[in-house]
């Protein structure tokens, strides 16, 4: 499976990092796109900042900046089976909902929609405005998977990593990739 994974400047970079490693571990071929804002958020959220985070991502796949509009994820013929934006900012959500392919992330998502491929957006914001909701509804009606970064509590998480694994696992579920990142509900 070939997957384009984009990290944007929403809080929750850890979800994207975990997902990259889980996808790599599952044998997926990864093209990773990191926006300029994601690099900034990495500096706040990731131990060791963006430098260390990028080094981790480079072990999982080829990493591109959001301005590299000639990179493989920009083309429908490059053969990505799925595009995942995790975390997905409201700005990137808006660009995707409008078909405004101003950077490599919005273009890769646009390509996924036009080619009928799986597109998963792990959106993160709170509270969510009517503009955000309208953008999500528009995309959901096109078959885009809107997956808010809302970790559950029913699996008795002990640490932040358990919550991160839960979200990464839910994305893998949508890509039909087997995993044991979280314990499934058994009443
Ligand atoms: C520490 C930090 C956290 C942020 N968290 C969010 C967030 O959770 N959701 C969001 O939509 N934007 C968030 N932003 C704002 C985005 O980074 C900003 O809108 C940016 O332009 C998004 O660009 P991108 O979509 O190209 O990555 C955050 C910014 C910073 C600095």
C-alpha cells in the first residue's frame, strides 16, 4: 500500500508521528508532507523539536515540504492508495473543501478526491465553528473520512501515548490495516 501522510500545523503532531511509524511498521510505502506551520508546532510539542521529529519521519518515508508541488503526491498517476492528513488544521481543511490546491497537502487531497481514493482528515480544533462544520460536512458528503482527534476513555488509557495510539489505530482501521495499537471494546 502506498500512502501520502501529511502533517499540518494543528496541535497533535504526535498523532501524525505515531501514524508514520505504524504505517512503516505495517509495510506501507510512505510519502510524507510537512507544512511550514507543522514544523513550528513540532517545535512546541515534540521532544527535541522539529529537527528530531523530521529525523524520525525520514526513517519512515520520503519527506517533502508543502511547497514541493512537483513531488509525487501532487499527481494522480503517482499511485497513492490513500491520503491521510494528520493532524489537519482548519486552514488546510478549508483549502481542501474549496479545491484550493495552494500547496502539496491541499493538492494531494484534491487528487485523492478526484481519483476516488481514500482521504482521511484527522481534524483538530475546539470549539468548532459553523465554517469548520460546513467544510467538514461538504467533504463528508463526498466520501472523505472526517476523523476528529478525539481520543476515547473507554479503553482505560494510562498515559498520553495510549491516547495517541488510539487515534493512530482508528486511522489504520479506515485503511484496513491490522494493528494492535488499542484494545478493542469488549463489554
Ligand atoms: C502551537 C500551535 C497550535 C495550533 N493548533 C491548531 C489547531 O489545533 N487547529 C488549527 O486549526 N490550527 C492550529 N494552529 C494554527 C495553525 O498552525 C495555522 O492556522 C496555520 O496557518 C496552519 O497552516 P497549515 O494548515 O498550512 O499547516 C496552531 C498553531 C500553533 C502555533
